[in-house]
């Protein structure tokens, strides 16, 4: 299972519908409490592609009443596996991300307003960060289906380091009638038996993320713990007008409660 801090950023914006491989597309994830099915928040993804190549992602997170409380920007143009990204949560004033300067990677975090930003350099060779996990799964699809435990180094800005994980196939499952493959992410070595895991389900044919379950990249309203969520992506991505990107960028963020 994954330590709470190590789960930050693994809720990945992990979407790629064959119907939306060019231009701008939109997809929504619905996050619920896995214990009582309470609606926690919605995450709305805009993805910009050029042919088969993903360029950018912009995500708005909304409380159940529709208030936008967090935003994430992802730029894949330098790396599909370890993209630059920045995340901000207006409920807590929390910010984190990964940036690149002259080819080097640097993770950074600002836990609360008024606190100084902290940062650390990371080697980017072989590194996976944030939504780059989605591309990692696709590149490792055949070894995973063959039953291999595939290792990866995942950037964890909240800890200013990367941690070693393993991904392994759990088996087939049907979600809303779609055949899927379920994979489990957990810390490598003996820590993997002590810390929480994360399960992700991908369409067997579409290789589109259908469900994420485990510690998310968001914290509880009090900021004390990572939020545990089951996030379903029930519909494939659809084309979106270019103006929606600017609207997502401009929409103000406000404090609200994911648990009403």
C-alpha cells in the first residue's frame, strides 16, 4: 500500500479516448467515498493533442456544489513520462509541482500560504511524474499483461524526492459492461506490504482509464490526511471548443468542502 504523501499526484489525469486524439478534448471524472458512495468532487479534464501526441492537460476540480477549488496544469512537450506540472488547492493554499530547467528536473512544494517554497533536484532519466503514469502504463502494457511486476521511480513533490514503486496486473474486470484490466501500484520492497496501494482499471481495447481507487492527490478538507477516493471516468473524451481552455484558465478558485 502507498504512504499518504507518496500518493499525491497519482491521481492522474489519465485519459486518452481514440475519438479525441487531435485538437482539444474534454472528459470528467466523478470521485466518491469508496465506503459510503458519497459524492466528493468532480475533476474536469481538457487535453490538447497533436495527432497521437499529447501536449498539455488542464484540470479543474469542483466540489459537489460546482465550486472550482483546485487546478492542475500539465505540459508533456518535454517529456511524456515526467511532464512539467503545477497543482494548486484553494481550500488549503497548497501548491506543488515539477519544473524543468536546462533538462534538469526540480520538484517543489508550498504547503500553505505564507510558507516558503521548498524544492529539490531530481534525476529525470527514467522518472515518472503525475499524469505521466498513464503513458507509463501504456508503454508497459504487454509486460504487465504477461504478469511481470514492473518497477518505476515516481516523483513525490510533497516529499521532495522520488520513491520506488511496482505495478502489477491484478486481472480482468468489467466496468459498465466494458472489459477492463486492473493494475495495482504499491511501494517496492517490504514497505509495499505496510503502506496503502492504488488500483487502476483500464479498458482492455481502448486502454483508457476507467477507474482509480486509493489515495488521491487531494487532501481532506482539514488538510491532515490524503483523501481516499474511487474516481470513475464513465464516458470517453469528446471534442471541446478551444475557448473552453481559456475559460478553465480564468475561472477563479474558491474554498469549499468536498465533504458537505
